[in-house]
C-alpha cells in the first residue's frame, strides 16, 4: 500500500478570517467611546451645576404705605398688596399681619364683635392686638416695625417682627413728619 496524500477539503461557504479590526467592529467601538464620554460630560455638568446656588428674586420686604394723615384714628386700614393692617391709635401707628397663623388665610375685621379679627376659613378669632382668642390658630398675628420715610410716608418692614405694644409715635400729629420713638 502506498501512502497517498488526500486533498484537504475546505469549507468555501465562510470567508477566510481576516486579521485586524472590521468596519462594523470599528463603528461599535466608536459608538461606545462617544456614549461613554457623553455620559461622563453630562454627569460632570450636573455635578458642577449643583455647586451653583439657586437664587430667588424675592420681593422687597419694606413697603411704603401712605402718609400718616391718610389713616383715620381708631381704624384698621387693610393694605391688600402686602396683606397687612395699619392701625392708628391717636398719634401711634403699628402694622399687623393679616395672614392667619393657622393655614395662611387672610383675616378680616371681626364685624360681630366690632373689635379684633376673624379668619373666614377655619374660624380663628384674634383680639385687636392679634392674640388668639379662639383656635385653631397656633400663634398670634405678628406685628411689623413701622418707620417714617423722608417723604413723610409710613414704611412697613415685614422683615422685622416687633411686639404688639410697639407703636411708631409721632410728636404732635400725622401732619408732622418728624418721628418720635422709632419702631
């Protein structure tokens, strides 16, 4: 017997293997790198944005009200823009919040009693100094500092809470623009 070499049969249906990076593989590789870098940039931008404080444009807490002569003695004048009552007793002026301390409703002068304030939402009753007479309000109505501006108008400073017995006292009357005791 002779030894013959048999021919090697090759599978002709599959192409021969190439060395290196194929076009499809290169596209997937580029896509992966772009996606990775994009997500890293987005995460870095979000982290840097967290370092910048959010600033709100808050309204000015000082409000120029009318001149003292515009307020009648013994009245509570409601200033709708800032939800505050300006109260005048003789030559004294004070500002009391009209915001109920229960849930923030606007209180009204108590028509039944003739004095004090009543919350129309939940029934809290306050006396003329803002003290709670009937709940559910947990705290009295705050009073704000009142001062006199150079133009002779009252200035209500809602950033400064004062005691209920603190009034801006004018020397002789509302037509005199010099202030006595600062509020």
